[in-house]
C-alpha cells in the first residue's frame, strides 16, 4: 500500500501484473495546490523562496520546504540564517533527531527544510506534537495554525517523477486539514533544461519579464507535468528493458541450477557425461566426413582430434580399418570404445571413487562455464544498442 502509486499504474501492470486501485480518502482533500512559479535563474528562484518563507513565518504559519538534495538544503540553510529566520534542517544526516523535528514541523511559525529521503513515515500534526504539552496549549496552537491555512509546503524544484512531487505535496492537507503547496522553478533546473526550457524561455522572452519576476500560468504547470511524463516514460523503458534482459538470464539460470542440483544429488551423472562425450565425438567425426567424399576423409587428423577428447589406445588409432566403414559405423565404433574405456576405468578405481570424481568434475565444469557465459552475455548486452539502431530486437539477436 502506498499513497503515490497512481502515476506508476502502467509500470506496476506491465512489469508485475498488479492493478493499482485508488482508495477514497478518509476526509475531503481541501489542500490548495497553487500554480508553479517559474524564474529565469536559480538565484532569483531561491531569493523568492526565502521571501515567501519570511512572509509566512512572520504571520506564524508553519512552512515545510522540500529540496532535491543535501547540497541545496545546506545552501538554503545559509540563506535563511542570513535573514535571521529560525529553522530546522532535515537532510538524512541526523537520523536520530528526524522524527522529533518532523513532529514539531506543524507548530506556529515553524520552518523546516527537508530533502526527499528525510523524515519519511512521520505525520506532521498542525499545532505540533502533543507530547509533553497541556491540551489547552496544544489546542491553542492547533487553532492558530488552522486559521492561517494549515501547513504550507514549498517545492524548490520539480523532480523527474510526479510521484516524488506528490509525496511532498501530500505532507500538507492530511486527514482533511487545510494546507497549501507551491513549486518554485527556474530555467536552470535540470528538468527544464532537458525537456521544457526552450518553450518556457520563449514565453518569458515574449512577455519581456525580467528574471526576478515569476511566470505563473496553468499552461506552464501543464508543460512541466508533460516533461515529467516524458522522463518517467524514458526511465520506465529503461527499467522494462532491464527486466526483459533479466528474464533471459533467469530462464538460463533456472536450467543451469536444475542441472547443478542433479549433480549435487548424484542423479545420472555417468549417463550425462557419456552422452555429452558421445555428442562431442560425433560432432568431431561429422566435421571430417559429413558431405565429404570417402577418398578425401582425413581419418588420421580426425582420430587425433578425437584423442584430445577421449584417450585412445595405439591399436584403436589404426585408421586403415575405418576406410571401409560408413560414417555411422565410425560413430558406433567410437561410441562402443568410449563405453568400454569408461567401464574399464571405473573397475580400476571403484564405483564409489568414480562417482565422486564425476561429481567434482561436473560441478567444476558447470561453474567455470557459467561464469564465462555470464561474462559473454554482459558483453552482448552492452552491444545491444547497435541492434536497436538497426531496427532489430536485441533480445532475439
């Protein structure tokens, strides 16, 4: 359960096959979400943020300011200190004090600066915490904050995801309480630079306003939301591709781990080894005789290659007897030889020791080749962009 999943409903369904159901709120939402204010520079934006904080602080209204990172929260802290505005900073640097600071963020005239990750999971109660306070004192503060419009939330930058913005907005107006929110944005913000800066910049130049005068319009807010949708779609595609690639590896991993479990359980190791060696020998024979006329068979080279797979006795290396055989006869000959040689070695070493050697060799073989395979798959994955440029599906290349 989460309060901000509706904007990610498509991703929940496409990746996890989960529906997102919106549960009606317990009390009507009376929070006022004001239009974004867009400034020409980051400097003018933060100047306006500090001015609004100062104005609401002087009236006694509590203010929560959201920043995108610790550096921005520290910079804002310095500006507030210069203006002599008492405040608290939440930036995940002092975890042990965060809950206490958040619980008091709803007190009259409280100013709290927080990053995305800070203070999560603690409700901001209008009037502040009731702990260690009389009911009359808390009720007085509570009513004072209600009359001023509740908690005012200021966002100093739009995030890549609407979900994070909604989490910040959701700090105000909880459980039917009054509250208000506004985002302050500049043309130097990362989101605007990448997706919407030119459009908004042209509007600002057309209107002829200076960098300290904000641009406020529903169309601007909608343009920013559309930019966020583009970023979300881009990030979703990246995550979806990662899941698709993981599905390929997971399928292969399931097969390998099942085979490895069989080896650990000692199931049919001998039969599997003989089958694999037979296939390798058969492939080697086909390389020399398949589609080649009998008088061009290079039997001595073939036997030499087979002996690198299976140790061959000197009497079995005589190729003269094979000149009259068919390719199937040659395969049967070496298959019979392989089984005979394997049985002989097992008798010499004992079945118990043979099973242990089989198990250790198979585990070593599987592990080494699986590591090499994962390395190769990663190299292939890194080159999939070239297949995409060629309008080919990299998952089936």
